[in-house]
């Protein structure tokens, strides 16, 4: 079927409800556009599990703080539509801030607790914006399943908590990180990096691999693993650490011992570009 492109929330909701009346399952892949292979993997997964797939392309202003990269965030809708079509999407939702947020909009979704650590510390309004826009997208698209990348592990935990707390009838599906051949996690912000910064950015995946190797060899001291990760990053002159933490994967509370599923997460500035990466360790 031909790719449908809609910009008005009511039109997308009407189409989604029509599909559901036909007995079709609907998958949602929320994105901020400038799609890459990481997004493509989400769309393909959704297409393999759902009868219809809606991809949203929306650079959401409410999740950007002052002096962040809202205006410079890369955009290429023509490319996004082509990739979405090739990966099996049926509808691409391309709203504007004006159509997503009514004049005088004053309702926010705030997920407490899980947003205190990691990116929540350095980006204090970020997850309020994320939770609000994802709540709106789920209400608009009426999906049976919604797909998110595990690179944004804290975001994934926040959305899972939000949908559970608000009794949203949607399954949240986390999908593995997609990496470049040299290990760098795929990210739209990688386009900000010049050649030297791109090479320096490999320290993120290299440092995490060092931590993972320690765990695989039997290291149980979480702090020693974190110190090794931090030390590897600190050895790269172009890198500046925002955080290196180990947290419970569900609660995002810091942990000192290995139990359950532990998320080892990092945020690092390479020049002016802030990049994140992580891995899960299950005990």
C-alpha cells in the first residue's frame, strides 16, 4: 500500500481507529526524524509484528532545555519518508509544535523517581517533555505496541513506568542498540562530529566494552567497573564525562552491588556534542 503522510493528530487517530476496527494491529515508532539504521531496525521490527506501522517524525521542543540543540537538530523529511517506506511503515505522522500543543496547553506528564539520575540530572526538563509527547502520540496512534531503542535506556524505563502507571493498553518494546562497524552507537547527533571528534567518540563503546569484559571475567565490585570505564574515557583528550553510573534497569536507582538487571550507562561530551551509550548486565 502507498505510504500515507499526515500532519494533523485527528487525521492520524481516525486512520488508526479505522485500522483497528478492521481487526488490524497497530505499531508505533516515535522518532525525532533524521532517521538512521537504528530507527530502521525499530520500523522493521514493528512491521514484522504488526499489521500497520505508524512512524512519527517530530522534533519535540518541550524536551529541549535552554541552550540545547533544538534549532540545529538535523532534519531531512524527504529522506525520512523514503527510509520509512522502505522499512515497511504505512503512515508517517509529521506534526508541528502548533498542531501537537494547543494554545495555552498546560498539562504535563511527570514521571518521578526514575528521572532523578543519569540524563535527568543534567537535563532537568527533558523527561517531562518526553513523557508528555509520548503519552500524546500513544493517544493519537492508538497502538497495540510501541517501539523504542535501548540506547535511550532511561527513556525506555520512564515510558514503561508511565504506561503502566496510567493503565495504557500498549506493549512497550525495547530494541537493541544498533552500532556502526567500529562500535559507535548510531545517533542523529553523530552528524555534529568532525573527523577527529568522530574518531574520539569511539571511546564510549570502548570504555563500555572494557567494563563488560571485567564483568565477564568475574568482577563483582561495581565501583571497580565504573572506575575502569571512567578511566578509559578520561584517557581520551577530546572527551568530557557527564556521568558514568550503574543503576537498577527498572527503577534507575544507583546500585553498589550486582543484582537483577543493572544498567551501566554513560554520557560523554565529545567537543560540544553530548553522546550516550550503555549496556545491561543481568545477574
